[in-house]
C-alpha cells in the first residue's frame, strides 16, 4: 500500500519553481492547485464542500453536517496543541465521544493526524496526550481565514502553522522513501519540551526544535541538549529548524533553514 499525501515541497517545486517555504505553507500541496492555478480560496471552499457532501455525509446524520464544519475550524484552531476532546465538545454542544468519532474520520481521510508523545515506563512524569496536526498547511490556513503570505506571517498561529509544516513534510519525506515514519514529540511535567523526535532510522535518531522566527538564539537548543543527554542522541543529530537564511552550526547544534529541511538537506 502506498500512501499518496498532497505534494511535498520538493514535488510542488517541480510545478512551480518560484515556490518558497512561506508560499508553500499558504497554498499547500494539493495537485489540482498546481494543475489549474485555481484561486486558493475557490479551491479550498470547493474542496471542503465536496469532502463533506461526498465523504463525510456517509458517516454523519444530515443534521450534524453544519456542526462538522465548525468542528473542522475548531481543529484548525487546535493545531499544534494537545488534543482536548472535552473542550471541543463543549464548544460544539456535542459529546466527547462524538468528537472522537469525528476525529477518526479526519484521520482516516488523511485530513489530520496525531503526533504521539514519546515516553517510557521509566519516565512516568511525561505528557501522554497527543498533538493534532494537518497533513496540508494550505487547508489549515484556509480554515483559519488566512488568504495571503503577509497575513500568514502576522497571524497569532503562525508558529503552530510553521511547526505543522515541518512535521508534515518530514512525514512525507519518509513515506515517499517507502519508510514508515516514527515521529514523536517530548514534553514532561517540568515543561521540558522538544517539538519533534524522528526515530524512523533507529541508527540515526534525531531531535528537532522548530522555530518560526528568522533569527536564531542559542537558548532555542537548551531542551535539545537536555533530552539528547537523557536519550543518548549526540549533538550532531540535534537540530533547530527555523526561517534563517542559511544553515550553519552553533555550539554543536545544527541550525537548519526551512528551505534546506524541506528539500531534505540535513
């Protein structure tokens, strides 16, 4: 079985050589966008209508379709955060059980996915609730009402969207290489957190901190060093991925530009 997700950044660049990480973040990787050059708002509005009317309606009572649309928006607002089914259920006026059922629809139709936390029995004081992400940041931006790159960069959730981009693209790179992604995040009770643990290659495990800014500060890596020591991951496999112009090494940590990460240059 081959999982064909929306275009990766590398694939989309073959159709649009002027593409940048920021513009790709906004428009995403659905192939029809690159085939027809359809306005983004028109495409995503039609996509959501078709998705709900054709796919979701098979599983939901007609009376719940409007609530499901609101559910999509609430999921977008929750992207990059720990999933709280009760809060979403309260917003919609439905049961947490219903929200879990609807979330399974998003997962099975490759709209959203869970990033599970990494933990072992020996370290019980870690967060065990998964985070929510979208497979395509273009759809995520549309659900958040973001229509331009300028609005994207200024949006309060820009950091979460950029984090979503890096994690989803890392997943695509592994799937496109016929590898089953083994991706996690780490957060413990003392608020030590690392955004992404990529353990797909057990002999080449990586820790990645994701920052949406264009300036790097050494303090960004403080949790990488701490968790790297705990898990036995050397500093040369610890990364801070951000929107810096060029990749370089700072105090042993690899500071990687978004462009290099999306193009698979480690």
